[in-house]
């Protein structure tokens, strides 16, 4: 359970999650110490008549009963301390007394367990043609029913998380501003402290998106881009978002080199130097802000401050959020290093809803989402990115319908050709840094999806968008060819079914410049 005695949190009990899991809390160190004392106390069990008194340690009794249940083949779900003793553990009243020592051994009904296991295996086999269970030996389920979106990380996952938080990420400054060498753990600790000083209530801190997927993935070559942190805050008004922005910019001063005269640097100067993107949303359904710190290698550090957000994911494989509070408390208060037998309880959540299903999609490289029309941009660009990375649709029968919704929402949010060009260029620069061949494959994939699934545009509008993609792809191709010719090697092979005549394009030798002329589409299917 979430109250695993490995946890080393201090202070008040940290809330595990909102919504369905508000009934769960992690114990702090003092509470775990009291629990350990209760389990190790010797309790006399008095016999009637001439029977002797048994001196029983509660911990030993539980261990013996667990072992016997296992020997009898009875599946044990969990063991819980209940009633007044549990209340004593949680109480901050020194004179609190408890009576009975009430233990609950939760076990599965064997017949129901077998049926449930078979049904789950059959469902996964039908969906993906793969009977590999996504739960076996990976991470323990926190709870049944309402909390199926939660899991406890195992040691290997906590170790990977610790490594990510302790890695140093360079935040590159524009112009003459120095590069900031930022440890993610230190940045989070500084921001948490400043939020507390500003009187802004903080629910929790979470690692989100592709980095959380990397922690949970069993694929050694899995790569992640942005380091996406979510600070769950309570905001009384939209003006609090401005306070948070100023506070984060002020935090960057702590990471400037010692020889820099910090008193002469204003928040506006820091924003211009280190911030790549600022977003502020405040309406009936959403109240959040995003501050993205620039990394020239594409690994931007993104800080989201969320009061409420209606849609928190695009696809199931990027729906994971890892609650960092217990690990941060471990850093602050533990005097011993993390080991396989001593590490904090860290909880992960899938905001997709079904953790097992989302993890199954991640491990089997499957694409699944719902209601893409709710996503800004429809998730179209991320969808094509997944296709380029050799992910496959989880349900082929639904994917064409989903593609149409993605395209429709994309062209609603980016309605004119200038917006589309700016969005595509930013996406390529952020997600395919230094990989021109991947950019080219991505544009080929995007063109195919738009050509096959766009139903919301007039014919001339669709042709205009396709010509834009043609031009960007051809420009990248020419750049690759020019580079390879300079290295006395042949250009990259054309993908199947595509030729590269230069009609309709003027290429000036600069891969960042292109001009569109009035011409028919220049990509011709090979027959």
C-alpha cells in the first residue's frame, strides 16, 4: 500500500493524488517510526487455565501468517493495520490510546482471480495480438477500483528517476548571457521554497510526459525530450499567474555564475535571455501557466503551474505523471543513501485512466487516445511523431476516424498558412534537433496523413498546406544532398513511392530558406 514503511517523508502527510485517490496518504517519518514500534512491541496473549502466556511480536505473527497463506496457495492481496491502532499512528496527540491490535489480511477469491486473469489476458490479446501482461513483475498496484490509475515504482524505476533529477541540464542564454548549469532537483527545491514564501499553496510536484514514460519504460533505447514538471498550485485569481512568472524568473538568479552582478539583472532581461516560451491560460475550464527554459539540444525544462487543466494528455503513452514529493523529502531528511532495500515510495499516475492499459501501450509501442478534438492542435503533430518512431495504432478500425478529428482541430487552431509554417518549424526544431533525415521522414508522414484524412478544408486550402509541407521537405532533402555531396558521398535514398523533381521550388543552398512558386504538386507516385 501507499503507506509502505520504505517511505521517508517528513512534515505533514503528503497527498498522493487528487480526484479518485484522495483517500490515500504517505506516512511521514515520525508516523513510520511509531508504526515500527507497534509492530516490534511484544504483546502477551494470555492462556486460559493452565495454558501459558504467549509472548508475541506483531511483526513475527504477521510474517508467519503470510508465509502459511502462501504455502496454502491462498493469494494475499495486502496486510493492513486497522482501527484505533491505525488512528494512533496518524494522531499527533501524545496521550492518544488504542485498544485492540486489528490486522486485516486481504486475499483474492481463487476462482474469481483465475477468471479475472483469463479475461484480462484475452482482452489484451484481442487488442494488440500480444499476450504479454503489462503488469507482471513491473510495479505493484496501489489499490483496486477507483485507484487503477496509480502504481508504486519499483527500485529500478526510482533509481532512474533519481538519476534524471540529479542530472545537470544546460539552460542556454541568448547573446552574451552565460549558460546556466541546472540540476533539476535543485530547481524544484528552489521553486517549492519560493512558492511557500509567496504564500501560494502547493499540492504536489510531478514529472510529466516523455520523461515520466522513460522512467516507466523497459526499453533501454527509449529517448525523451522536454523535462516537463507540473507544480499543482491553488490560484485564487488569474493575477497569481503573473506572480508565479516573476517568482520563477527570480529563481534563475540563484543559478547564475558567482561573478555575475545579479542586482543589475531584471526579470524582463532574464525572460529575454533564457525563456523560450511563455503560456498563460485562464478560463472556466483551465487555469495554468507554462514557462519553458531554453536548451539548444531540444531538452527544454518546462515548468507548468496548474490550478486546473481539463485535458492533461495527448496519447496514452505520454499520460504518465510521477509524484515527486516523497523523493524530494527523502533527499531533504534521509541520512543514508538509497539502496534496493531502502528507498522512498514513489507513486505514478496515468491521467489516461487505466494505468495497466497505458503501460501496455507504452511497452508495445501502440498509439491510443480519445477525443482528440479536445487537444490543442488535435495531437496531429505528436501522432505523426509517434508514427515516425514506429508506433502502431492500438485499434486500426478507429484510427482513420481519429485522424480526421486530429486534422480538423489542427486547422481550427492554425487556420492560415503562416501559422501552420511557424508551428511546423518550431515543432521540427524542438523535436528533431540535428537530425535532418528524421525531419524529412516526419514531413513525409505528416503530408500523407493530411492528404488522406483532411475533410474540413476547401480544396485550394488543402493544396496550399500540402505545398508548404512539400517545400519544407524538399528543402531539407536538398540540404541533405548538398551535405553528402560535400562529403563525396551520394545523397539519401528516396523513400518508396516518391520522386524529387525540382519543379515548383527555388533552392538557394540555405536549408532555412525556401520560396513557393505557383506550380502543381511536385511529388509523383512511382508506377
